[in-house]
C-alpha cells in the first residue's frame, strides 16, 4: 500500500488519519485498529481500476478515522438528493412550502426504470408524503416532484450555504440522458458527505428543527444492503432499534456507481461515514466485489461503535 500524498490515477491510497499524536481514548483506539480489512479491500478495488472515495469521522471528537481520496468528486446517484430534502425541510419550516400541497403525478415526466409511486393507484400525493417516499425508497418521481417544486436554483443556493464545494445535484431523474442533459444526477466527495451527515445528527444543518426533520426522513431508508447490511437492522423498521443502534443513511446507485453516507452510533462510539465507488460493471462478480467492500466497512464500523 502506498503512502504518497499524491497517489497515481490508477491506484487510490487508503490510509488512516495521522493528524493527531495524542493518546486516544480506548474506544477510539480500538476503532482505529479495526479498519485493516477495509483498507486492504478498498486497496484491491482501487488496484483493479475502480475509483474509491472514503471518509469516516468520529462524531464526538471530530477525529478523522479513515481517509482515502475523500476530496475527489465522484458520481453519487440518488445520494445527491439529500440537499434537496434539506431545502424541502427549510420550506416546510419557514412556511414557503405547504406540506399538504398536492402534486399530480401526471404533471411529471415519466420515469419507468425504478420507483414505488409509479406502481401506486394514488394519482397525486402531498409534498410531505413525497419527501418520505424520496428518503425511504429513493423514489425518482417523488424526488423529481420535490425538485420541480423547490427549483434547482434554491437547491444550488442551499448547497453553497452549507459550504459544500464538491457536491452538486446536477439534474432530475431521467430514463435516458441525451447530449443536452447533465451526464449524471449528482456528484459529491466522501469528505463532504460524511461531514454533512455528521452535521445533520448533531443538529447543525440550518437549525435543529430542519436537521431533525431530514434525519427523521432518512432514518426511514429501506436500502440497508450495502454498509448497513452489517447492522442487522430491519430495513422497514429501524428508526427505534431495541439494541440501541442509531442509524441514518442514504444510498445512491447507477450503472457502475455505488455510494452510501450515513451515521452509526452505539454504546462505544458514534461515527459518520461515506463510501463512493465508481467501477466498470462488466459482470456480476465485478458488482459483488464492490458490494462486499461496503459490507466489510459496515462490519468494522459496527466493531468501532459497539
């Protein structure tokens, strides 16, 4: 594993942070020692040609526990709607958006590749329900409806106000992207996304009410198949776990893209994390290797927190 601060384009160097030389508390030191398997797994992915960005930070101390090309901007797919949800929560809080305003599905361009709302009989839903659908199931039509209502301009302004310089929601969901469309739904860096989730659970995004609302929506996320697969949580009912696991996350998936950011807290520690992998989806084995890397990180995050 290389140690250069300027890794070659073909190989991402994943490393632990060495910013602090102070003696660590037991729980943090234990967590630091436990990421060796993740380091090896991500290094192998990077050596095979994948682009990897990872950032793990301790919620209590702010100590950066695991770093790897966390400054690099990569496609993040549906993970990029988190700033949209923040802007919707701000609108609900300040009265510029009416939570029960009804949006007709027929007013939206169809998206037929994924989603729940397209299968429902209800032809219209209120904004508050659309926010739940977008957060819990990544529903493309619900996300597009929210984006159309709040506008791209406001989401861009919100991203800037949050100090995110490498994160952007570029477009809406589409079945096909033409030459005049943005090439990706969204982009971001692991560092910014991990820090954003840390700020959310620490109630520092806009204000405590907005942070709590967005965190509540994200706590309903059904996609626990990547990092979260190691938690043992029920994908459909994990916002009040009997074993004291606090977990909030959002995933993103496109062809050749897997991304996840979230917060995991247990009795020993709380951590915010983001992992983004861009890879050649040439076979099921290529995809499974990427998914395995997310699960390995999840196991070691659990060891850190518990």
